[in-house]
């Protein structure tokens, strides 16, 4: 039986996201995908999904939904995000079973920007160019969610219950950057000052880019270059001499000099910076950045293994004997 | 930096963090530079090197997107240096398309202003614009939006002071020394001079993207009276663009 998630209330930034699309950048198609990959993966692992299954992304606000067509297990992830089923407030870092027709409330955390609601089996909106990720600007993959939308989910009646250790926080750490590709368009003292300064995240932010405010970063010979390829994490310096960091929905090419790039392992932490956050950078080499990416992948594999060990104790007999099949407990008892 | 044995333009390889390398063949918009970008792009497409996810050609540089978990950056960098020096432009392999375009006449609201700024009658501006073959230099900004190389310098005109929030899909536009074929509707700071019924990007069509970097484009002027029939054909999934040579 097909389970459907009906959106009862949500704010403007809600959309379906997975790990994004690749292979189409040469045709001008952005990666899109979850702003915080690690949180998406965590929510999916909690309900027994493949790490990159499509889930609901919420920005700076909660949402109310209803599950229709069967009982299904759900989980939220993201800094401080909370889940309430009916009037049962759920323990964090664990999945829980929602009954057919039950109202689901996701509450935003006091920190961070993005939260994820994963449903067992994953959301099964149509795959466009290899992904279900919604790219807001082009409309590829769909559009932002509105109350009344019904999201199809893969074969419901899935009741995986898992718990994971809380995610480590790295809010106080600097964001690691690699200088370039156009660092040579900035005078050495300007470059040094850029790398050492404290930066404030500006209120204007979306899935495409995040602006920073701080000391001016003038380019030698102007702020226009012949447009070339850009990536999420690229730090552009446009004419106002203030950094603009590109994020997952960013366009594929750009004409501003890129002074540096935030490394891939730190893009999630970057996306979770609220307006007003004070940021610092730490310069690393490209090789160090690759090592950080491999360390992060290793941590992800360990998390997946931990989730699967938990799963081994959650076979149907176990669930039956613990009265979990009826979906009346929340997995934390 | 390494001096390229094939020319005076030095090839430079730069890093975009751990997620991409960019191979720069110069810092100008120039057919010879673009030819080398596209040659390396085609070569990498055939080689499928370990750790390389995809490539994004642009006027003067090739972005090589990598998987940071799988790539050996130093080895790839070395390989790219060697390949960049050996990849030769292969003009004959390019596909060639003919696209119908209506210039002005209700399709391209800036044509009169732009022609006046270039000091020529509207008919001359349109005639010069479709007199040359273009090359798709780069697809970016929006899905399927084609930046073309080869604009006659006499037709160059500074970008609009006030960008428009939204222009029609498939608009032919000019901005500075560049000209483009639009795809989906979107904001633009360029001047709209015409429109083609061709849809460069249609998610429901196979292939979703009609043009690829390196394709040759010939714009064929048609009268506004032909628009409705051509537009209907494109709407129902016809390509309208004619593939002249593979």
C-alpha cells in the first residue's frame, strides 16, 4: 500500500532533496541536493534507507504533515530538530513509527538552518536527470512545497527503528578553505587579511549563496573575469568587494574572481550557519582537503555500520515481542 | 605554470578546493583558446580518468570536477598538464545545427535600440548577426543556456544598465562581446534581439539538452509570420533545429 505524506503547514524553504545530481553541469544544471548532506544521511540511516534517499528539507522553520495510507517510521536530523507524532514528543537521534492518519510535527532547532525529515522507503517524487532534488531556480525536480502537497513514499508499512549517537558539533571550528583559483588577483596583504579576518554571515541567504560582511577585499584589475566553471564552496568576490560563498544550488559558471574555496568536508557546517554567525577561515592545502573528505567518508561508513548493527536487533520477531509492530511505542522505551 | 609547446598561451592548472581543478588556456575570449578547451574536454570524455566526475568547458578554461574521496590530486594534475599540451582541436568532429530565428518584429524588444547604438539599420544588424557560424562555447547560467563564440565585433554593445527580471524562453541576446541562445525563462542583463522557437532544454524530451559545448550553430532568419507554426511544432516535441552534419 502506498504511503503518502500530506503537507499541512510549512514555511517557504521546504523542498524534497537527496544528494543532488551530477553529470549535467556541462549543460548548466546545478547539483542541488541537501544543503547539509550529513544530516540527510543521518535521517535516512535512522529509518533504514540508503544514505542518499530523498527526504524533506526544512529551512529555519518547522512543518506539520500527516501520514496517509499506513504506518511508517520517520526520523528527523539537523541541529536541534525535534519530532512529535500526535502528542508524543520523540527522543532525539532515533526513529519512530507514525500511525496511519497521524499528525507529524517537525520543530526547528535553536541553532542551524536546515533540518531533514526522512520516511522509511524514501520520498518517491519523479527522478529528473538522475535525482529527485528540487532546484528552486530552474524548477528541475519540482518546486518548493506548499500546504496541500502530497508526497508519495516508497511502499509503506516499513517500521525500522534505530538510534544513533548524537552528531559531533563543529560550530566553533574555523571553515577550512583552499586558496584560489583566482587568489593571484588579490594583493598579498589583502589575501592575508581575508584569510585571517572574522566574517559575519549576512541576512540575505538562500540555497544558492551566502554573503559575508567584513573588511573590503578589492581585486587587482577589477572584479570581472571571463566566466568559467564554479562549484559549491567557491568564494567569489563581486564588485562590492565582499565575499559571496556559493552553495548547493549555485549556477555552474560565474564571472567573478574566486579568491578561495570552502573544502567539501565543511560545506555542511557552512550551510548550517545562521545569519549573524561570525566565521573564521583556516587555509589548508588541496591534499589536506582531500584527506578531510576521506576522513568524513570514513565517519559516514562507521555511522552506517552502527545503524546496521542496531538494525540486526530490530527484526520482525524482535519488533513483535516488543509490541513495536503496532507502532505504539517510539523506539526509545 | 608550464609553457605550452603548441603556442604562446601558458597552460595553468588551479584548484577549486578538493572538488575540482581548472585547466586555464588563457584569460581571453578567443576561438583558438576555446578550441583547445573543447579538445581537452573531448579527450577527457573518452579517457574517463579515475576520480574525474565530469567536466565543464567554458571560453578559456576547462573545469574538471573530481571525487575528493577517490582522486589522487597530484597524479591527476600531472596527467592534465600532459593532456592539455597534447589535445588538439578537432573542428571536423563538431555537430552543426541550423536554427530558425525571428529578429525583432515582436521577438526581441531591444533590437532597434541595439542597432541604433551600433550605428546601423535594424536589417543590417540582423543580417550581420546571422552571417557567421557560431560555436557553443559554454552552457551555463540556466540549464541549456548557450553562450556562443564568434560574434562580429561590430555588433558588440554594453549590457543593459537595468537587468530584466524575466525574459522569454529561447531569446537570442547580445551582451558585451558575447551572444547567446536562451533556454528557459529567466532574468537577464543582456539585450533581447530575437527569438528562436527551438527549445535547447526540454526535461520531457530525449535528449533533454539539444546542444553540447563545441556544437556549431547557424542562425537562419525567418519571418514573424512563420513563428506560430514553428512554435507549435517545437511545443509538441519537434526539435525545429536542423542537424546539418553529425
